[in-house]
C-alpha cells in the first residue's frame, strides 16, 4: 500500500493532485474513562 501511494503521489503530483493513504492499526493510548 505504501508503494502504491508513493507511485501515485509522484505520478499525479505533477498534475496538482494529492494522494494520501490511511493505514488502520492499533494505537497505544491511555483509557479515557
């Protein structure tokens, strides 16, 4: 996914189009209770 995003950003960046990716994963944060 990172590679696809990087290549897309390079290719479409020339035309002023931004490419982003969101990768889900666990985040270690304190509980808010």
